[in-house]
């Protein structure tokens, strides 16, 4: 598949990294910064083209005339939209994905059609990060909360601690603890290494456990991994940028929200946009300010500024001063791994949150959702099974008879309105939504072929 990525910023570079690792993809990256492209080309097996992403001659040099997908990820909404328009008009590019940051553009539904601006998929990293953080606040104690089947099924990652009912016991005892619920442990990471869990696996304190369950059963399963925490009431957000304001909007009706912004003009502007949230002018790394605002009574402190160093410092300070849980927005994966092993509870990676939305539209087969996990090493995928027993490697077969790639597990099946936790003898039927957990994403091509019908992908 020929993929053209426009923009080599943090999101664009992350997309190039993930997509170029898959053998079936030919990736070309366009950016105006020659030095950034040189650095990318030194690390990845990609083509690069220096130039403006929306200029027709630059797109032609980049191979837009036979590209399967164009992914416009520059910092400019307007550039991304124009690039998609030109790709459609001149080259009839089949799939056009654009990063749209402005809420004003995102809310204009009639704007994005083939007769107006031909963008097939709009991605807003800011909105995705906001939704991601809101889910973590809804489920205190979770490291990741991922939706499947329109929110009916959730995959949750949590660190096991001594307060969990299942800690120190075999997974097979889970049914004894919660007999009337359906759920499954999809994967366990111990000391950074993945384990393929079975009934005899003993959950140990410190394990990172991923489990899948229906939405209404999440808290019950959380209690098996760790002591349940009280619902979050008080939230402090550091940074009044797009993500901070969106999160404040999402939370202010149900939580006590304060937002700290350095720029007085920006603070005044966002105070007019918010209804209940309190806007404070100041530095989130100012110890006096945090103490004045009773940081020791805060349930969650979210550092969401554009400067990751400032996010790390303010989150560490808030934790030291007594904040119950702290989260920080961190772009560099090496930083994220470093801080999560220390004072900061959760490092939020915009690239990891965003890349899943891209991958869902790049994957072959009918893939509905992709979530990137463990800094991109693992994936959780929702795919639709098509065809019949005669022309499909999945439909009409028991799960135990499906030749899944090593490290891949089918964890749930959604059939209509019914959510079924997968067992070895579960039979896949046409149009089932199959939810899989893959600990080694390098096997993705083998997995895609499983959902192939006949000689072509649906």
C-alpha cells in the first residue's frame, strides 16, 4: 500500500514510524524542513520529499498520482484540507485523512463531503486526547481505558496491587469471585515482558493487567486487580490550550474543575467559554499557587501544556505537595517510560492516542477500531468477519481452530447487541465484530490475511 504522509511533526513522524514498520507499506513523507526529513530517513525505511504539502508539484513528486492513502498531518488545518482537495481533484486519491485541530471546522458537518472538501476521515489529536483523559478520570486506578463496539465493550489496563482480590491467586478463580459477569484477562505485562495468561497464571502485585468486559462490569473487574478508588471530584488542569479547555468543558458539569493558565489574555478568553470551571492566572509549577489552591485535596492533577518539561515538573511538584493522582502530557516516548516508573502516575502520549485512529483506516480488511498499546508494541483491534465458511479463514470456525499469529488472542465477540467473552469453542459468524489483542504488532500482516475473503479484502 502506498501511503503519503504530509507533515513530519510529532504526529506525522509517529505515523511514519508505525506504518513503515509494516512490510506491505511504501511510505513517503513530505515536509518543508530538510533536516527533519534527513533525520527520519536515517531511522526509517521511507522516501522523503522537501516542499510545501499543498503544492501540486510537490504532491506529484511525492507520488500522489498513484498513492492509496494521503494522510495530511501538518500543523495547519487549511494546508491539510487543501492538500486533500488537490489530491482528490488531480489524482483521485481513494482515501484522504486530515488532521483538523479547530473545533469550528470539526463541527461543520456539511463541509466535509466529496462535493465540498473531500476529506474522508478527520482526526483531531486534541479531541482524542481529551476523550482519553476523561475516561481515565471516570475509572480511577486505570492506566488505559479503550472503547470497542460503540462503547459497549471496554479494554482496561490496570496495575495490580495488594488490595486486589485476584492478586496472588490463579486467574481461574476469577469466576468464583464474580460468577454472574463475563470478562477476560487479555494480557499481563510483568517487568516489561508480556505473558500469555491462562487459568493457572497467578496475578502478582505490580503486574500490568489488561482485561476486557462489558461497560457496566468494569468497576467489578477493577476491584479484582486493585482496591477501588473513590470517584474523582476535584480536578486541576495545568494549561489552557486546546486540550485543557476541551477537557474542562467535558468535566465541568460533573466535577469541580480549576484550570491554570499563564497568559492573562488567554485566561480571560477561556473563562468566557467555560460555564462552571474556575480559571486561574499563574504558573502551574508555582508552589505557592498550588498550596493556595489546596493541591493536597485534589483528586487528579492534569499537566496538559505544550511544553513537556513544564508538564513533568508541575506534575511532580503537585504529587509532592499531596495531589492524589497526577497525569502529564509527554510527547517523547523515552520521557514517558522514564517518568511513569517514578513520581508521575500516568504519562499521556498524544501520538499513541492518535495513531490508532490512523491505523484503523490503513489496515486491510474491515477494521473498525485500532488502539495502540505499550508505546506501540501491542495493539487491540476490532475487525468485522465477512464471508462464509467456504471463503473465509475465520467465519464458521471455532476460535481454537483459527490459525492466529503467535501472541494474538481473540478476547471478545460482539454479535448484534450481544457481547460475548470469547472461549475456545466460540464459533465466529458472518458480521461478528471480533476483538483481538496482539502483543507483537509485527505479525499484523498475518492477522490481516485471516480476515481476507477469497482473494481480496472486503
